[in-house]
């Protein structure tokens, strides 16, 4: 048998290392780098939308899940291109180039200095960055999805028939490289994002967070091409998915043409394809459709599962990430999932399932999947309970037309304010009024002391928070306060200058005029040090330990003596927004439940699908499985945009409830499902009695002619060759009808 006969391009040199083809090492390294690139970029993506592009939570979530859905739709396209046109090797190379370009475009789109003409740290042309980001994400989705069905199969093609054991080990190593790449990237890229970089101003380093994955994708492409001369490159042989679609399409069309009652009914609607397609293919399509029907409820699981990278990451931004000596970024919490997978898979396989079997419980694959969906629903219930606790720590804005105000006394003596002649408010020296913000839904008149006949009118804008700087010698000065937590776990700090001279404060605060307040400056978690200087050069060092997501007003009182050793003690601290007090560690239970649900649902689902799939149609079910992931992410878009729930915990409960309902539907469908043995059915259909009658008659006729020819021995050599050719052709047709 020649290379042409088996349709495989052999490598120029076959090199084995420890019994394994050397070529697979290039493939494993390629997969590690590609997975690092994909998961690293994806880990910081929703925060890039939220804090760099300045989108709100809902829009950031919607675009994130649109991207994920596209990543799981394009594998179908990649499989068709590889099997029907380019072959696996060329498909991987060409789409990897597209993939690499997409990653580079994403890295460039995150450079704020490109359009920051006024050098204030904020891009001036956000449309440019949004357009570049969308182009980059589309190319990445096309690349990563297109090569997804090709790389593992291409690795399997490198082994000979006698290397079955090595092939099995390869797939284990291949899976390990995927998890290693995703785990390392979700740890490293958030750290890179947390750095500050820039040409004119220092900002969160999204270019580096996207640039390193882009560099890894370049490495992946180079490494894969380096092994080109060692690969077995199987030529494209046609895509079974297209054949299945054609068969289904013909059955539907034929059934529609024979919809009249005069035509007898058939046992299954796919039997209407018998006129054109072999019975074995029709039977295989029936088995595939039987499993695909069970896939209908499955997208709801992925709807919840993939929100780990969106809603749960955004939830972590309102939490405390201080783990003692370790500070965890919100996007790093996603590493909990791959870590728990590596721990739970062997525990389930070696302990839980055998224990259930010893208890004589019939824990079938479909029952496992049902339990996995329920566990995932519980994960979202846990997320909702946690969100309720977080909401207690968030600033509460007034509803309707109401506004909020607090009074800050710049004088060295306490003040008593009277509002509309009825409400008395005590304001300590150099402090704010006792109690929380005061809420008003109309303009009010403020009098500094009861015996004063004159007062100041105070008008508040709806749903805003403001601080009124008050002093007997100063007309009331209103300044805006933050109405929400600072972005990305940062802390907002501002200073009030109670002195009669200009002061300068470092760390981005700048000059502060007498009896006025500075703008808020964003400061990261940790110890912050400010140097306060006057025009004469005297200075005072003030430091404060900051948590996550707080806002403070630091009041420099009129009694402040700059340059004295203990000058920092005179500064008064006013808490505008309390720091995050709910620890990120409280997200671990919901991650544990979701990962447990994934192990029970996803691993079992793939195992079930392969056990129920015909031998040549496992790729069709794999495409169907990936399609459920895409649909699940589309459901997130629909619910997030349509529900418009005011509270995040309510949305979590909604998703959990939907999954429970779907789980009940799936359990009912599973109850009526009958397990089959595809190999047994295929073996029965390959028996001679299932051979088409027309082909059997032709074959018998040719065999009779051949026997007559042998008996007479009068046939010419050319006639004999011709008949042998016909016999061989018919034998080939029969073989194809059995495949």
C-alpha cells in the first residue's frame, strides 16, 4: 500500500523519543502557549471593558459573552474547512496567524497614549479603542475556535497503529497542557494588569496584560511550524457533519414531498432518507439525533458556568482581596476553578463514584448530569447570598428626586446648623455632622446659628451626594462626593485645606487653594504616603493604610502646624465610602459548587456522548456539545438585557431558578431515554443480510459470469481483467455501503 493509497503525507524524517513521535512535543508546546494566550486574555477582558472602555456592568457582560459564544460557534467552521478543504495542518497554521494578529490588535487597542492628546491618562478617542478591540476579538474568536477541533486530532494522527498506548498517554499530556496553560495565565495576566505603565501617564497596564498572551501566541505559531517536516499530514477526506446535514435535509424534503395520506407512514422520519442514503448512515444519524435531542436543555448550565469570568469577577471588585501576605486581584479568583478541577476529578473517579456503586445505587450518566446542574444552581444561590452581604457595604443613593448632603466644619469651634427652621445639625470642629448623609427632596435654607436671621439657600441635584464646606466666615461651598465605589478596587482620596495659604500635596493631588477642597485622587491598596508642603518649603509627611474601594476626605485644619514632628496627627479623617469589608475568600464556596457541578456534568456528559455516538460521528456530537456552550452564552445576553433587574442578587436567583426548571425538564427527558450500543447496531447493519438488494443482485450476477468464464477458459485476458475490475468496483461499493 502506497502513501497515496492511504492519503497521508509522510514526514521527511520519522524521529521517535522514548517511543513517542518527536512531532507531538511541538504540538503539546503549541497547545500550552495557545491556551495561555486565550485564557490570559479572557481573564482580564471584562475588567478591560469595565474600566478602560468605561462600559457599565451590563454592557461589559453582554460583549464578554458574545465573544465567548463566537469562540464556540467557529469550531464547526474550522472542522469543515480542515476536513473538506485545507487539511488540519494548513488550517491550524492559517487560523493561528489570524489568531496572532487578533491578539496583537487587542494589545494595541489597550494603549491609552495613542489617543491621549492632552496627556491626562484618559483616551480622547474612545471610538478608536472600541473599534480596535472589536476587530481583535473577532479575529481571536475565529482563530481559537477554528483550530479547537483540529489540534488534538492532528496530534492523534502522528501515531502509528501499534502506538495505541502512547496515543492515550499523549491525550492525557495534552489535557494537562491545557489546564497548565489556563491556570498559569489566570494567575499571571491579572498581575500584569495590576502594574502601571504608559508614556505620558501611568495607568493600569492592559497593553502588557494583552501583550504577553500575544507574544505566547507568536511562540505557539513558530513552534508549530518548526515541526512541519516531522508531521504526518492527513489529506482532507470530506466532513462527516456535511454528510449528516445532507442526509437530514433529504429526509425532511422527501417527507414533505410525500406528506399525503396515501403514502404509508414510516417508523422514523429519518427513514425517508433510505431512497438515497445507505441504511447504516441513516441508522447512525438516528443515534446522533437521539443524543442531540437530549442536548436541548444543556445550554442553561453553560449560561451559569461562564459567568465566572463576568458577573463573578465584577462581584469580586467590590470585595476585600487581602489574604495576609498575598493580595489577590479580582480576576485572579478565576484560578480557583482550574485548581479545583485538578483536585475534584480524581476524587470523583476514585472515591465518590466507586462509593456510590458499592451502595448499589444506579447512578447513570444522565442522573449524574442532572445532579451536576442542580449543584451549579446551588452555586448561584450561594452567589446571591454573598451579594446580599456585599450590598450592605455599598453606598446607597437616594431614590427619586432626593439628594444627599453632609456638612464639613472648617472652623476650630463647633457649629450648629438649622435647616428650614426645624432641623438642628451639630457639626464638630474640623469634622462632618454627626450621623450619616442628610436626605432632602427640595431646596432648603441653612442658618449657621439659631440667633442668626440670615441664611444660605441649598439646592441639591437628584440622586447625588455632596459635601457642604461651612464656616461662619465663609459662604457655604458645595462639592460633589463619590456616589459609587471607586473603580477596580482603588481608593479615592481628597484633601480639604483649612489654612489661609496655598498648600501642595503629592501623589497626584496638586495645589489646594485656601479654604477649598481638592479633586479625588485614585490610590491603590496598601500604604499611601502624602507629602504636604507650603510655599515656604516646609513639609509634613502623612501616611495611611488603605484597603479596597474606599473614599476618604482628609481635612487639614486651621490649627495645622506644618513642619512640626507630629503635624500628621492634626489631620482629620472623614470616611466618605467605607472600604470593602467582605473578603474574597467568601467566593470560594460558590466556585467549589460550580466546579463540582462542572466535573459531574461536563466530564460525564462528554463520556455519555461518546458512548452513545456511532464510531464515525463522535466529531458531530463534539460539535453539538460546543454549540450548547455558545447558546448558553447567548442566553446570558438575552437575560442580562431583557430582565433589567435592579439588584444583582435577584439576577443570580433568576438564573438559578431557570436552571432548576431546565434540570427538571432534563430529568424527565432522561427518564424516557433508552441507552444503546452503537457498535452492536453498526455490526448488525454491516451483516450481509442488510446489504442493498440491488447491489446483491449485481454482485451475484458478476460472480456467476466469472465462474462461467473460469469453466469455459475461453475468455480473452482483456475480458477477464475487465470483469475482475467490475467485481472489484462492486466489492468497493458494498464496503462503502457498510461504512
